[in-house]
């Protein structure tokens, strides 16, 4: 179930949105499918989220998604900062893009660009001694198979369009997200509630729960006089 935590900062002109969920570990055979799916969604300036929320709608200066590998699990996340008045529309569009990548085919050009970007970035990172040392250390700490550096580009390029949709259907599920919003609670709490399966958890900047007063009961209706 999708949950929302609101960190209340009264008077804030901006709302920071961070969405996240657990994902598979890097040594899982499906890692590269999810890596390419993430790249298409929000892994670069040319990705879908940036093209829509920044270039077309002007909601933000930047929005990216990320797939972070850890030993016990991966973490998928999306981060952005928007004007307070467009916080709810921005969140709606982000969730819409998650649904789109799960359901609609990926174009051949979009797939090619995403894979080439990932492969090129990887090759450039290995061109320096520091980058190579980091990659070797990373592989050891994450129990990656022997030869993983030699097969990375091949594994990325082997991902097809249906692979992307399959990974997105399994791991990029909007209903499993935890959404954290930092902003003016008085202005955004009610709008955010529409996107949460459970009541919005509202905390202050120290993480302490904020008691939200219950709405006053509606006044009793005036008695209706019987007409003769």
C-alpha cells in the first residue's frame, strides 16, 4: 500500500518529494533489465521524468530516478523539488509515468539511447585508476560474479523492450512506494492525502508526530416545521 509521510515546514515555498521502494539486489539476473528501465524513466536529463516535468511543464529544475545497490536489497527512488502549488500535480504525473513504463511499449530509439548512455558511462568510469579501483571494490563487496566488469556492456545491450516492461511491472509499482514530502503542511496535506492508501503521517522537522486536530462535527440541521 502506498504511504505518505509529510514533514511539515510552515511557510516553505517549495515542496521536496522523495519516493522510494525496495528493489532487487545487483547480483540478481534481472538487475540489468531494471537498470535500463530506470534509465528510461529518470536516469538522465533526457529521460522521461525530466522531459515532462521540467521541459514541458516547468514544475521543477530537476528530477531523477535512481537504482541504488546494497548488499541485501536494491533501492529505487525518485527525487525532485517543486513549487508548493504544483506539488500534487507533480506527484500525480510521477505516478503516471510509473504506470506508463509498466504498460506501454518502449520505443526502439528510447531503448537504444538508454542502453548506450549506461554503457558509455560505465566505460568512462573505468578509464581512470580510481574508477577501476572503485568498480573492483564494489564487485567484491556485492558478491558480483567473476568477470562482471567484462560483461557489463554486453548485459546492458542484451536488454529488450519487453524486458523493460517486465522489470517495471515487477519492481516499479507505484502502489508499493513510500512517499516523503517536505513542505508547508497547511497547503499540501489535503492534496497529498488523495494519493495515499493510509492516512498521511505528519511529522515536524525533528521527526516528531504532529497531532492533527479532528474536524469539528457538523452542526445539527435546523428542525423542519411541519406545514399545515
